[in-house]
């Protein structure tokens, strides 16, 4: 069974950029949602975070922002 969905242009471009040569969009979404917690999958989405240390620093910064927001 198939369903039609709408995607904004930027999301379509993102999915298309990480799609394998013979991979369908359904397979991309299944791969991304089925492998939660895998660092390499996350880094594939954010090439600017290619260094693990950069990723860790970004996560720490986001956690700090969330903690501060929750305190107010």
C-alpha cells in the first residue's frame, strides 16, 4: 500500500541528497528512523559536524540552552 505525502522543497532536497543511488524515498526514511541513536546516521545529515568532538560540543551547547529555558 502506498500513500502520498507532501514535503517542503528543502526537505525534499535534503532527503534526495542523502538517498543512495538505488534507494527509494521510503527506504531513506526507513533507514533514518529505524536506526535511531546511531552517530554515523546523524553525522550523515549534518556534514558540518564531521568531527565527533564538534558534534559533542554542539550537543552540550544545545543541552545547556534547553536546561536554561526549562529553568525560566
